[in-house]
């Protein structure tokens, strides 16, 4: 998250509970803003539509449309977001601020075009009303745009306006749906979709205004100049796609299994499994927030100090002392995050056993939920370890971990569907990948001097931009 650590550290270092709460609030909105907004809004919309007497088929069609838009927009935008995070960080560190805004425009153009092609093919074939197709396509495009914006939002200082953008979007969506449900006869899935779209349109517009104000355009730079770094970081694009597909692979396999159903002759889903996944994933959210606030504000200064000594020709004693401090902080933060996640996982299982039956969960679904909670515990820790490995530029190791997780998650789930067993496959894939990730980071840390001094190129070559002179301050 380019630049967020510096700003959150200012809040986190201040005394007082209010400042700590602000730091965690901003972290949650920036790291999982679109995801959190989607989850909350789907739950609110479902409740409002049921209270207003909307028939079950329209509620189900709306929910399926939002889930498809969310999953596939996340996968499509993941093609660029990890690569953009690295490139935008390089731009900030090197002072090429004039290239940040054009790179956002370019990434949005690329992902919108790449996403529009399969989306239009699906919508042409799907036997859905034109109004539903229009609302779904608009939501898909808006989510792709917001996923790209989040990369740049993380570098902005005005967190209050960022929070305001997400809050205003939620208020507009709820207000629009309330007007439609209680003042008009249009109680359909398409009207709910357009209400949903209105809020995300407001959020995307407000975020774009804030981004343009913060990253003021300077010298003219091509919108696609950021692609000049493609030769340097091609693995990040592959890693982003593999991670996104791997996250949802077990659901895709379940859709084609015995529990899969076709909704409105268009959407293939496994409702009981998908609902359990949705509830279990919420248990992993705390670690995402703690990672950004705690690890980046505590670990990054030690990490930077270690490499500053190397680059500024510090003595071997200074370098070794900085390395030891970095290892200590990293170990402390890993222990902290695993402890916090374990607490939330235990609480989630206890609350699930007590309250999920009240929401209509069967005993089989509760068992599935418990397995998925443990699976997401392993998955989220593996994800954090992968991000730390990227700090040390171990792209090759993270790439192989992403391949391993996708392969195991897909293979184990296919076997479990054949055996008519659910839940354990995701846990097994996540746990085994976590073990591989821990082994990899131990290897990297034990050989950090080799990766720092011997594995780097002896001569640094400036990347050329085929669209013209690369970047000028």
C-alpha cells in the first residue's frame, strides 16, 4: 500500500484511544473499502427488499448479480493492482509524481476494456431482462474502477474525505432504494441494482476528485508510461491473477458440483456453500487491518533502516544490528497477528454455533462454516507472509506459492466434490500453502545477505519507455 504506512504512523504514534481508533478505521476503509461496502450493502439491501415484500426470485437475482460483479471485477482488476502498487511506490520514492495520475487513467482504461469483452459476451448470451443486464454491467465497470482507485487512495493524506466517499456512497444507495421501494411500484431486481450502482457511482466520483486534487498533473506523461516497467515486474501481474482466482477457486468448483444451482437461467451458484464462505471470510478481516496498521508502521522503519545502512555504506556492525532489530520486530508482529486472528477465529466459531441457526443455517452448514473459518485463518496468514516476502522482492517465491495454492485449492475441492465432502479442501490447501510460505520466508531470512548482495544485478539499467521519454520530473 503505497504511502499509507507513513500517514498511519503519524496517527498511531499519537497518544489517545481516538487516534488509535482513527488509524484502524482508515486502515480498514483503505484496505477492504470496496469489499466491506459490498458486503454491508448486500446485507442491508436484502433486509430492505424482504421487509418491503419483494418476491424471492427478484431478491435472489439481485444477490446473484452483485456476487458475480464483485468476484469477477476483483479478478479482472487484480491483473493490474499488485503491479500498480509496486510501480506507484517506485514513482513516489523516486519523485515521479507527475506519472501517478496518468498511470491510474491508463490502468483503468486497460482493465475496463479487458473486463468489458467477457462481460458483454456473458450478458449477450444470458437470458436476462435488458434492465438487469444494464445495471449489472454498470456495477461491474464501477467496481473495476474503484479497485484501481484504491491503490492510489492508499497514498493520500486526507483520510476523512476517503471515508466520506464510501459513507456517501452507502447513504445514496440506501436512500435511492428506499424511494423506489416505498414511493414507486418498481420492486424488481433491476431497480435494486440501479440503486446499488448509484452509490458506487458517487463513491467512484468522489474518490477520483480527491485523487486528482492530490496527484496534480504536471508535465504531460502518457497514460501508458507505467507499462515501461512491465519487463521489470511481469511476475506481479501473474501473481495478482493467480491469487485472485485461487481465492475463489473452491467456490467455482462447488458451483459445478451437486450443490450448484442455476439462478434465472444465467447465474451458476452454490447458495448454501457461498453463504457459508461469505460469513467465514468476515473472520479474516481483522488480520488485514492489523497488518496494514501494525506491521507496516512497526516493521517498515526497521526494514528501511537496514537497507539505509547498506546503501549509505554503514559499518558491518550497524548492518547486523539493524538486521537483528528487523528480525525481532517481524517475529513480534507475526506472533501478534496470529494471536489476534486466532482469537477472532475462536469467537467467530462460537458465535456461529450460537447464532447462525437463527439465520436458517443447517447443522451441515455450521460444520462447513467452522472448517472455512479455520481455513481462512491459514489463508490470511499465508497472504501476509507473501506480502512480507514481496518486501524482500522475492517475487519468484511468491509466484510459486500462488501457483501451489491455486493448484491445491482446485484439486482438493474437485476431489471433495467427488466425495460429496465440503469445506475441508479449502482448509487443507490453505494450511499446506501456509507451511510452504513459512518455510520460504525462513529460507529468505536465513540467506538475506545473499539476496541483498549477490542476487541483485551488478549494473542497474534504466527502463526505456516505448511511448516516449520515460518520466521526467
